[in-house]
């Protein structure tokens, strides 16, 4: 795939190529973390990462549509992922999962002579997707925070009528069951004053995030309010009760 091409040389497509990833991270954890961080931009069809030496520190994410891939590249370029800034671009070669979906899949030995034909079909597929309105807009980590009343929270649980006053510790709810402290740390550490993430083993789905002062915690809360860890899990952030 597109290891060495800059994004300006590669046509926009649904698959993004990421390198400069921390090679010490286990493959399963890497895939889960990538899924958690990037699913805010749209539906992800596949996450590809390999154990082979040639592919270490690299991954490919296949989005359902091109607009999601574009937003992911624009907003996550240089994001500190496990202490290393990610380098992101469009993948040079269309992912097999996309090729099979839009009918352009050709076995690798025959792919070159069918390149022009495949490109035409991909354009038709993209055009039909755009016409059907299948390009969902997701609020990113750097977008405006939605009002609390609009944040989906399953189970019909309402926010407390008297929320805790502003302080330096945030209470985060509605997290996926398999969220790890490292996943949350990667999201919150980009904001000044971040200190630590604390999770309660007996209560999955919640966490406490500590900052240096209440101004710093407020900035992080406003930026990440409603952040989609998965399409079904939007973070609900309030000040922790002391």
C-alpha cells in the first residue's frame, strides 16, 4: 500500500495509511485503540495491521466513505498516539474490502491491467454513495462541543439537576466496555495540564480524568464532550463530585 507517497500524490479514497506508530504496542491493543480514536469520523469497515517486520509501525483504516477518511487525515495528522505523532495519508492502493464492495476487486497479479477499469467503477460507486446521502458527519475531537441535552446516553438516565461545581477532575461516562486507560490518556493528554486517568475495575464504562486546575479540565471537557469512542458510545463528561 502507499508507504512512501505523500497525500498530495495519491487520489482521495476510503482507506488511510498511518505510519510512525509505536512498535511496542501489541497488535490487538493497537487495532482497538485505532478503532476507538478514529471511529468519531465515520463507520470503519476494517483495521489492518501486521506483525511482520516490514509492516511494523504501520496500519491501514478502511472507512465507509471518502469524506470520513478525509476528515480523519485533516484532524488527526500528528496526533500523539502512544507518545508518537501519527503520519497519515490516503492509501496508495485501494483496500480489498472496498474493491470487493464496489465490484472492482481483481486478484493482485491481474490488478495492474484492470487499474483504469477499477478507477471508473470506484468513481461511480462514490457518486452513488454521495447521491444516497451515506456520508455521515461526525463531530470531531476538535469541533464545537454539542449541548449536554443533545448527547445520546442509553438507558434514559438524566443528568443530575445539581451538577458538581467546576473542579480539576472530570467524570467520564458512556465509555465502551473494553476502554483502557491508555485509550483515554491518548485523547486527554493533548490538552494542557493533563495529569492522569483513573478507571474503576468493578464499574466499566466510567473513568475519572485529572487536570492541574479547573480551567484546564474545562477546556478538555468542552473539546471532547460527545466524542464518539464508537458509533454507539459518545462520551458524556461532567465535573466529578468531590
